[in-house]
C-alpha cells in the first residue's frame, strides 16, 4: 500500500501552522524508515521579502526545517490518526548539511529521507534534497520522538 | 609471553581494537581529550566522558561505519565503556564470521 499525505492531511500530523508549515505533500512513506517530502517554492512565500530583495533565493535553513518536518512525520507515522496527535518529532541534531545549488521560486523540492540509525526515542535520517535530477542539498538530522498535544 | 603464541596475538588484537574504538569515539565526537588518556573501563556517560543521549546516535553510527557492527536498542548496555563496546564488537564480528 502506497502511503501518501496531501497538504491538508499533513496538518493532522504536524503541529506547525502558517507560515511555518513547509511541506506540500509526503509520499512513498515507509513508517519510521523513509519517505519523500514535496516542497513547492513560490514567489509568494513571505521569506522572499527579505531573502533577498530583488533576488529571491530559498534559505538553506528553511530546507533543513522542511526536511525535519518530513522526518518528523515519517518517524512518528501511524496509519490511524484520530483526534490528538499522539507524538511529535522534535528536531534534535543537524549534521553535515551542504548546499550545492541555489533554490529559487518555481522549483519543486523533493526531500528524500531515510533512517540511518536509531537509539531509544532518537532517529537519525539521511536527507537528500533534489530539484529535478539535481541534488541541491544533503545532510543528516535527528529527531526525538516525544509526546505533544496538537493545538 | 612469547610473541608468537595465540594468546599474545589475541591480547595484541584486543589492545589495538580498544585503541581504535577510543580514537573513533574521541575523533567522531570531536572531544577535547587525548584518546590514550581514556580508561577502557571509564564510564562514557555522566561523570565519565560526560556524553549525553544525542552522542549515542553518533556512537551507533561510528561503530557501524568504522567497525561494521550495529547496536540495537536491546544492546544499549554496551554504551557503558570502551571495553563493553569492544566486547560487543568482537562478539558481533565473531558471529558474522560464523565462529
């Protein structure tokens, strides 16, 4: 069974809200193991008001956050979500992220996340972010699976 | 002990593996400590090397990359000291070799 989440379905699983919901979709989900996040880069994103005026470039730190949101959903994924989200993935570490190409409005980021190691409530994922066939960024991040009440 | 005995060679291998694990952890975690000054029975967490839970992820990763052994949740006791990590690595390598 292909597990995929639309933007509205993601809102049932992420505690984030506008303007900090950074994923437009998540597909190929293997719960706790892997998945591919989708992030459409739009000129209407408020971040481009300042980064940079007249020369919009999507910030690397936002790419890390988008990857962290994807890993958080993958790491805490359960098939049934009803009512309050039982657990949340908190960003715990960011390691060796490198940014290889500029990401600009019109691009669609594919965020491939795969579990590397895990200990207890900590899961480290390796993430590769691509636009088309180009790898634009890659690195590792860990999430800590904790409990939280959805607002 | 004569250098050509099996016991001597086993002790030598163990000594070298302990040193390699110390170097891997100290280097991988970028700790400001001389690997040769870390006691093999010194606790890695708390009052020992003062590692924390996030460092366990890095140790799992280092043991896999440098020594080809994977520590699962059930084997978390091996984080106690360098000797426990090396005991685990030796046992896992022996098991992999079908011994």
